[in-house]
């Protein structure tokens, strides 16, 4: 199929398609592939100049995935086992190359308009279409819109006074420039010490003249224990991808992790220490899986937290510095564990200085550096690694309006939520991949995106089979799911700690945003709902245009 067939059914001089997909990252690429394979006419948009999504934008030094590549990939027989990964945890450049290869392999670029930002979406109930407008002046009408915009894609605003005065180079980890950045011999500040900040700090410490690290909350940073991919294992897994997929779908986190069912209380002190050492040796996120009760039991969690704090103290030469870098006021795993090699070791270098924002504060940015209450840090480059407007940012970046003129985030004052984390009541035919109320950031995004896209594709196919034009989550189903999401998080230490997964209301009540009941439970519930004829969804209308059928016939692909 060539891209011209996308424009065969004009409406008011504009393109009319079955589905618009916004975003060309993991979810967007798979959505285009699956929907086009189903015979739908599809048009994708991405503001970047090529595919990759977050794996394109987060090209900062040290960026690397923290889930093993055996599972952080498409379980696609045409690619799995053939694509060669170098390491268990490959670097960003390799993940980007992989997604580019996926796009090449299936000819997916032809479906996308790159360097094109979707600015407005308006639901038109008369035609059961979304009117989609872009910053290039294009208007597209779509029966369905797949929001593959990601939950961690819209960077936080810079909250510091004087940012515009800075005469040096300002870089953001989440929107790293495409062209090479040479930091050799530069005086560099990094603000933020989450996954992005830690990775960039460890990567550049040995290269820059001076590194000033602005830390607000110390994190538990654990090594990946990265090693080359076990090629025999990779080949064996590739031989039965169906089985691998089923196993992954049966896990709590959408990948095979070194978990145990044995609680800490059933082990002797020696067994507990051995378990902790084994998890440490495995690396990556495994310290979150040392004991099943560490998520809910303070005492068990403290075993794990103290073990990791001991490793932190051992890695840092200066005990006073270790004191500042050690996370002591919250339990491990209640904020996203940071996986990064060489982070604490970087602070043993003379050129690396910690600015502790718990005892000092950023007053303003000046032309030449950062002024804090306690002094001035003259730098050539400032790297901000402040994180994202998680869950709401990417949706709010587009002016999305339903028939009543409301935005999808209007009803989220008391916390973002959506039915199954996929559909917002009042917004027909709009699907938010890995949205609030789905397992989302708690699990493997790659598998999660594929599951959600397949779910949406099956839903569309069901609608087409029944002659329905519009689907919407009912308010009751959405509210009920929200309640279930909160119940699933009850008792979790994570809900009691400040982090981007928790929405805190003015009255102090806390809303846990992702579904924490476990991946396999979520999958079973979602499938059960589909099996019951999509309980909780309402279907309306007949498609009033022949274009869908016409498009489908012209767009049928043999992917
Ligand atoms: P993040 O975890 O939200 O970290 C943001 C950092 O900026 C925190 O240290 C935060 O401090 C600090 N910060 C925010 N506002 C600040 C302010 N006004 N002044 C000073 N410091 C401020 O963001 P991220 O590191 O980009 O990671 C986000 C998520 O992306 C991760 O949880 C992970 O899921 C994903 N990620 C994964 C990888 C990977 O290993 N594969 C790499 C990068 C990102 P506080 O903690 O005090 O708020």
C-alpha cells in the first residue's frame, strides 16, 4: 500500500481515516502495524522527525533500559531472535535502532506524518468522527484515535527563577538534542537524581571538568549487573514465542523477574541475607522482588532497604557524603528504583560535588550558573532531569474536546483515572494506551502497549462486526474501576509515600494512579470484560459514512 491511498476518501477536502495514531514510539508503531494489518486505514503523527518516541527523545549519555531485553521488545517471530541485542540491558541507541528496524521491517514510516504535532481534537457526534488538527494546518477526520503519547513524555516545567538569563547551554535529558553534545572539559550542573539524572551523572562524571549534582531526594540506586545477552537463552526463547508470551502474561510485572513466594518471615536471618545477596547479584529491578511481603510490611521492607543502604555506604569513600546520598526517610521500592552502574562511585571523584537541596535551595539561575542559599555554582552547561508531568501531561498538551466542550482531564481534579486505564467516560473512540488506572508504569511498557493495542483492535473489530459507530466507557464502570484500583493499592507502602504515582488531594486523601493488582490479574479482568461483550462500554450509532468500508477495502494490507 502506498501512502496516497490514505487520502482516497476526502471529507470537506480533508483526509478521512479509520484511525489516527498519535505517537511513533513502541505503542504507536505497534498500533499502526496491527490496525493496518486488520485492514483499517491508519494515519500516524509524531512531532519528532522519525520513529522512536521516548527512546528517541531520551538520548542523553548513559540512557539505558532497566528491564531485560529478552522481554522489553516485541514478541514478533519475524524479529525476535534475529535482532541482535548486545547486552541484557541495552543502551538507548540500540533500543532506538531496534524500533527503527521494526518500522523498516514493516514499512511503517509511510503511515506517519513526522515533524507534525497534533494540536486539537474535537469529537463530532453527528458523524461519529474525531476532527484532528495539526500544527502543519492539516485536518483529518478519524473514526478512532489511539493516544500512543506515553505516560512519561511531557517534561516538567522548569520551576527556577532566572532560567532565561542563563548564557550557557541548557539541556534536558527528556529532549536531548539529536546532534552530538561534547561535555568534555565543561563545568556541568545536573538538577534531579531520578533514573535519568543518575544515569547521566554516572556517564559524564569522568569526562567533565566539574559536576555539580543538585539532589532533592536521595534515591536507592542499584546496579544493573549488566552483561552480554545470553545468546543460547535468547535463541531458546525465540523457539517458542507463544509460550514465552503466555508466561509473561502470567506474571505480576509483564516480564520474568526473579520473584519468590516465600515471605521473609519464613526464612532464617542467614537465608534472608543470602536471598538479598542473590537478588543484588542478579541486578536490575530485582531488589523490588526480594520478598513478596516487602511491598506491604514495613519490617520486611526495612530488611531490604537497610541491605541496599549498606551497599551504598560501602561504595562511598566519605561517610559524611554517604550520609547525604543514603535514602533513609522512605522504604525501598515505594518510588521507582533507579538502576544505574557506577552512580555512587562517581561521587568519589574530586570533580563531583553534591548540592543537597534538603539543606540548601536553588535561589535563581544567573547568566553564568546557579545561585543557592549557600553559594554560587559557576557552570557552562545545565542539564535538567526533573521528570515528567506523568499521566496528564501528554493529554493536556493537545486541546482535546468532547461534544460538550470538556477535556479528558477535566474530571481528574481528584486524581487521573480511566476505565481499565484505557478509555475516559465522555470521550468516545479515544483510547489512551497504558493510561491512568492501568498497570502502566508498574510493569513492562512494551508488553503493556502491545496488549492494549490488541485490545483496542479487537474492540474496533467487534464494533465493525456489530455495525456500531461509537464506543464509550460508562461513568458507572469508570467509577467502579477507580474504586477497584484504589482497593488494589490499599496496604501498599508505596501509596503512603510521595511519588509521581500518587495524587494527593487538598483534604489529604491519596489516590494511587496505576492499577497495582498485578499484570496477570489486570489481563484476566480486561479479557473477562471483552468476553462479556465489553461490559462497562456502551455502543451507539450506525456509521453514517461509507468511507470506513471504502477505506478498509482500499487499505487492506498483507502485513
Ligand atoms: P523522576 O524519577 O521523576 O526524577 C526527577 C528528579 O528531579 C527527582 O530527583 C526530583 O526530586 C527532581 N526534581 C523535580 N523537581 C525538582 C525541583 N523543582 N528542584 C529540584 N529537583 C527536582 O524523573 P526521571 O528520572 O526522568 O524518571 C522518570 C521515570 O522514567 C522513571 O521512574 C522511570 O520509570 C523512567 N525512566 C527509566 C529509565 C531506565 O532506567 N530505563 C531511565 C530514565 C527514566 P524529588 O525526588 O525530590 O521529586
